[in-house]
C-alpha cells in the first residue's frame, strides 16, 4: 500500500540491513531531491506504538537527505513523502531485497549521462548544484563522458582502466584518441604517462622552463590553455608557436636593457647551444667592488638587529656574534660549531623544546636578512665599462623559468675596438654559429631544435625511399649485420639482433601525419592485414612464423624493406651529427629526395632561421633576396611561406622592379628550383664516392 506520510512522522529503523556507510554522500542526494523530489518511494513499517509514526526499513539515505533539507530550512516537517507500507514481520526481508536487487549504474553510463546533460544546455556549475557535487568532480565526469565511444566501451568491458581513460581526456578529438590508443597498444606502451606524452607533444607544459617563463604573458593575451583535470600540475599552453614568440620578445627586451647598460651586444638564445658559446672567447669580470664604510656600518647595524631578536629565543645560536648573547649555561652545542658567520642564517624549527618565535619577529628577521643580502650583492667581481664595451651577453631561459645571462663573450678573431663591430647584432635571435671562413662548419646555421626537426624529416624521406627499394634494404641489413657480427665484434649465442621503430618527434608538426609518415604507415598496414589479421599471436609464435614463411620471396623482400627502413635514424648530413657515408651513398643511389615529402613553411622553418641565413642560402629566388633584405622578419617569413608554398604563383614584379608590360609568372626553371630547394644538409650526397672511385682507379693502375 502506498501512503503519503509527513516527514516528521518518519524514523530510521534499526531493522534496516544497510549498516555500512548508511549516510554516504547525503549532500548530493539532498540536492537531487530538492531539484526533482523523491523519485523512489520509501519502504516503511508501523511502529510498535501503532500511531501515525513509521519506521523506514528501505530508503534510509533518502530519509537522511530529507532531514538535511529540513535542517537547512528548505522543507519542514509537514513535507509529504510517498511510502510503501509493509507488515512489521517482513522488515528485514524487504530491506535486504531492496539493497541486494539494486544494480548500480556503471561508471560509463554515469559519464555519458552527465555528458548528455551538458548537451541539453546545462553548465557544469548547474549540474554541480543539482547533484550536490564539487564543480571539478562534474567537469571530470563530463570530460570522461566525451571520450571516444570506442574507448568508453573498452573501459566498460574492463579492457582499459579508469586512469588510462583519464589520460585520454587531454584531447577532445576522438580520431586522435583512437590513433594514439592503437599506436600505444601495438607497442605495449598503453600507460597514462605515454598517453599524456603523445597527446601533449605539441603543447608547452606550464611546469617546463619555457612554460614558466611565458605563462603570465601568454595567459594575459587570452591564448588557449588546456588543463588536465586529473593531474594537479597538468596545465598546458596549447599554442607552442605563440609561446615561442612571447619568449623571443621577452629575451629581446632583456637584450635591449643589457645593451643600454653598456654591453657591446646581447643575443637572445631560445635553446642552449654549446657550439655557439664554444666558438667564442669567454672573459671573467675584471674588477672587484668592496663595500664602502657606510655600507659596512649599515650592514653591521642590520646584523646586530637580527641577532638581538634571535637571541631572545635562541641565545645559544648567537653567542659570540654581533648583537648576540654574551654566554649560555650549556654551550656544548657550540664546541663543534664551525660557522664563522656573523649571524645565524637559520635554526631548527623542528626542535620540540625550542621556544616558539612570534610571527611578527619572524617576519622582521626575514626582512633584515633580505636587506643584508642586498648589501652583500653589491660587492664582488664585476665587468668594467671598458670590458663591457668589447664583450657581449647571451640571454637564455634558465631552468627556473627566469633569465639566464651568460656574460663576457668575445669573438675569437675580434681585436681592439673591432670586437663590438664583429659581434652579432643586439636583439637578433641567435642561430647556431656557422663560420664560412673555416673548411668544416661547427654545426650549421640552425638551432638544436631545428636540427632535430630537419633530421626527423630527412629520416622519414630516407625510410620511405628505402622501404620501396627491397634490394638496397636487404643489402644494408646484411651490411649492418656484417659490421656488427663479424670477427671484429663479440658475437653472442643464438641471435642478439634487436630492433625497434625509430620514434620520430617533431617540435612543430606531428611526424605521423606528414606525407612521408602517412605513406610509411600505409605500406606497413598493407602487410599487417595479411600477416597478422588476428588481434594477437600471443602463445602462437610458430603460427606467426609459418604465416611469414609462406610469403613469396618478393613479399618477404618488400616487408623486410618496410620494417628495416623504420629502424634507421639519419642525421642532418654534416650539419647535425656524425656523417654516415653508407647512408649518404644509398640515399643518392635510390634517389631519396626529402623535397618530395617536406617543404619549408613559416611555422616549421622560416621563422626559426635568421635573416642572414635567408640572404646567404636562398639564392634560388634570384633578385627576390635583395627584395627581402630590408623587410622586417615577420614580413620576410610570410613572403617566403607564400613563395615556397605556391612558387608557380610568384610574379616577376615581386622579385624586383620590372616593366608593367613585362610582368608575369616567374620562369618555369625557377619554379622547379624553388620546388626542389632544400636547406643545407638535407639533401643526400655521397661525397665518399669520389674517394672510392679514386681508390679503385689506383688499384687498377697498379694492377696494370
């Protein structure tokens, strides 16, 4: 029988079988009842007094939530509650049935339900109020509810856990989520750390030195930020390019300040480059500054004031120091004291017997220490105005996210007053030094990050070319095994050959989405569908071998080429690392041309090289170089991005003065030249071939 009973006539029954956490999460249930009323009837039995009061044997949490609303004044004792009235002799059975037969909602259903509320126009704040939950808890559920349906189904089926799902919320793009899942699942790296690393590789963590350096300015500009709702330190700056631009501007402003301070030049350096600093002569401060008599007096007065306060609470720490205690009864602690300073810089606050120092005195001592440190900072060695006029400063981002100044650098060939003239222009973003007067460049005209990116694209181009040349791939594999396992090396039992795909990571673009990356993936996928159509060969390794063994020789060669090619990492010719003449030779033989799969863009290349590099290295645009020379860097970058993106759309008048009736598209050979242009070090050129040819000729002549 269903009966409407006043709240004041309901009591919780001791016969309710739920004893553990009977009042769990009452706040959220009260909020829900306030919004929608009691959705499920309470189950009650008459009291022994057999009056108008009833005991609640089913719905104790609902009753507690109603009582909470009553306490808050939201409802009163006359509030009518629909109840199912049962006989007293079946109280335990009814209570048990209600709790046992209940099937809790799965987390996935809960997440999807919260996401549906958001789609209905409700905000996270609205939902939080309705369900009595913290806003962040609601935001977390909403994030999980917007995951790829495929991932949510995997979670529901117990194939991935909640922490994995939480890591995937770093991206809202279902395609990206699923692509990262497939990649990490295949490599057995499906761990929250690796998931976050893949999803955040194009973002700047605010905990990094770059993120700390630019965060305030970045946020002030209203630029996009992503917060990982499941990690306390998981905030990212989404626009890496904007973050780099802000960092560059801050570094340049600091350079301007240093030049105004008297330095001959100052150069911003986004990334530390040992080659640049090593190519210059480092000088030390040439003068030493001592404190004046007035500063000495001021410092002593501050020390005395500090020690007078400290001695009231810790006299044993100040004995024998200016302003300190004259003596203490037990000075055994001082016998091993080797500190010869004039005031105590700290004390053990963990000593339970030590007297507590009032906060007011603690603040005063801290202020006195700051004043003493400020005076101490004014003494020591420093650069004279004469040396500053000859030397310069590199301005970097320190590990703490503040400026890191490397002072006193002079070009090794600079002498006298010419040193300042030979130094790099103040405010110019430094690129890796390239001394054209020497026969061998130190590293090339690139920053360390740009070298890494160009090497990644060059590697992908080589991998793709080699994957399509099975005979060369097989020869290179045999060559590799020969040099590793010949009598010149120690050979282990069985086979110790190991390999893994070279994981390429670009700082600007996602290497898996480049033309070369997509082509390599397509080649590999073609064999996956034939060799490994099932999800796993775990425990059936012989079957996998037999499947591979049954391939034709041509197919074996082809799959060998695809797999082996992706284990290779190529350096940026002589500009980025140790030159591998064999790789350069193979790249030339198979016609590997990185220009087919990579072209320089504003974001990835032009904004990261100097104007001097453009004027020296981009002669392919002819007179256009002189046209670009007076332009500001931003304008030059934009123009180059357009020219190299659509060279067939360039007009002659853009490159230099031309009669109106003679204007038109640039010649086709120039278009082709721009389409084929590559930065220094990117192209494959087997210089060692000349040596090999001359050696072979010498042998032939000797034999003759």
